[in-house]
């Protein structure tokens, strides 16, 4: 799994293509795990609110997930497992609701489109 994560961290795409892919996957996540209790950040390309629960409106949200673009795309397309990415330190996830393991396997349809 380390090889896949290393490759995901080193993904090289034209910036507009990478940005579009990241934003599309974030939109899909927002639809699959509809809600406002977790903020998923993939700087500098996008942010999404997801997961049902209490809504946060001011300051830093209590549930934040952040990662690089390549790791996000690998997670979103099912090429990397959530737990493996977190354990390897490629995903920063804080807060009691900041576990996307249940939502991400459903995004595998992106890789088949």
C-alpha cells in the first residue's frame, strides 16, 4: 500500500485537470455523504462539507479532514483505503465525525466512468 500512497502523493497532472478532478470528487462526496458536520479540505483546489450531524458555522470546524490532491483522488477512486491513508499519515483527520471510510468506497464509480 505504501507504493500506491507514494504514487498518489506524487501525482502529476496539468493543474486545471487536477483541480477539476479534485472538485468533481468533492462534489460527489457532498452528495453521497450529505451534511455539514465535516469539512474536507484538499488545498489549494477545494473544500467540501459533508456527513450528517451538527452544523458548524464560525471559526475552525471541530471535524476536519485534509490531504493532498493525489491522495484525495486515490481515496475517491478506491485505489487507496481510508484506514491505510490515515495510518500512513497522508490524511489529517480530526474530530469524532472525521472518518470518511463509509462514504469513500461508494465513489469508485468515478474510476469506471
